[in-house]
C-alpha cells in the first residue's frame, strides 16, 4: 500500500467509517514537520509528517493536545491517530478552518488561556517526556520549581549547547546564572498546565473568530513561562494581555523572570538552528546576571 492508503486505512479503522481521500494538499507545517490536508469530500483532516524515528514526538504531541482539550477552556485540534507509513511517522488530527480574530477574539484568548492555566497538579513536570520543536524535553516531576527549571530546562539546554560546540563563555556564564536562580525566581508558583511553546505561530483564530492553540510542548509549570513566550516573537496584542491579567494578575518580578524563561527557548533555537542565536542567548544571560 502507498503511504496515503496506510494513513487512510488507519483513519477508517479509528473512526469506523470508510475514508477514501482525494489528492493530498500540502499546507504550512512549520520548520519541523510537513503539513498535509487530507479530505474525501465529506471529512477533512490535518496530517503532520516527519521521520520515522520521531514517532514518539507525535505520540507525545497527541497526549498534549488531549490534556489541553480535557480542560474545556481553549480550542485545540483533536488528535485522531498516529503511526508509521512509508518510512515516515504521521499524526492525524482534526482540520480546523482558520480565519481572523473576531471583535473580542484577543480578549477571549487571554481569558481562556488563564482558565487553562488554572488546571494544576501536585508537582512540576508531566507524566511523560516530550519535545520542544524536535529537541527532547525532560518532564520528570519535581516538587521545587527552581530545581525543575535549573535541571530540566536551562541546564539541559546548556549541556546540549556545549555538546553542539557552544562552550566557553556561554557555559561559564550559564553556570553562574543557575547558581543564582533563587534570587531571580523568588516565588513558588502553582504548577499550571502550560502549552509550553506558545509563540505567535502556534495560536490562530477559527473561521468563526475563536482562538485555537496547537503544536504544544505540554508540562505543568509557572504560567508566566507561557506568557513570556508570547512576548518573545510578538503577535499578541495589548487586549490579549489585558484580558489575561484581568482574569489572573501576574506577580511582581515578572519582567525579570520572563527573560529567564525565554532564555530556554533562545537556547533551544541555538541548538536547533545554529549560531545566529548565540549572541542573543549571551546577552540575555548578561541581563539576568546584572540582576543578581
């Protein structure tokens, strides 16, 4: 069978209805995966494709989408099935027709994200590891947020950067920074369910104008980490932030902590995409060290 016959058969088995797709149409899949729209004239699905070795990444993504969907707060695509076909891994999910934010779309997004963040568990982490982009993301549960961020997040990315050839000054400054986390993270936040990779490209609006989030790197952590990521590359307007703070105000010190939380993502970009992010990572560490 061809790749698409295998996927169509899996869809039919999962839904209990025959699925005979038309010619697949390639759509935006980002810089990590290939995205395809698959339809049969009645039903439409979004299919993500990657190397066979990354099937576990898609399984974790499906688990993350389900975890967010179970909160009944903000719209996410419903995952359907995942597997292997023609030396590639695939994830099939609900296809959502995208449009533009309605008149109150940004307000709704802020309120709904805050509502999702109200979902909690006893510790920081998640029941399984996943990925941030295609980088492994460790989620072994920890009771202390500072320890979690040092060992499972920043420390992990710094060790990976060293293996990728970015040692020297970056490592020395990074180690000094981690020794002063107790100064920079001066609170023990509620473990909130996080999207984990909430930049502007991972939120959109349906054709009805309602917010929808996707491509998660889910774990339970400081909700400020999600908010910080929304500011890293832009795309979220003032009404979004006003609505979020109206629903759940932020604690003092966020302006410093957001640099620390976004450093994780810049280090990940350094490890994924190369030295173009080295200067930014180094500059962010310098700004944080100036605070200790």
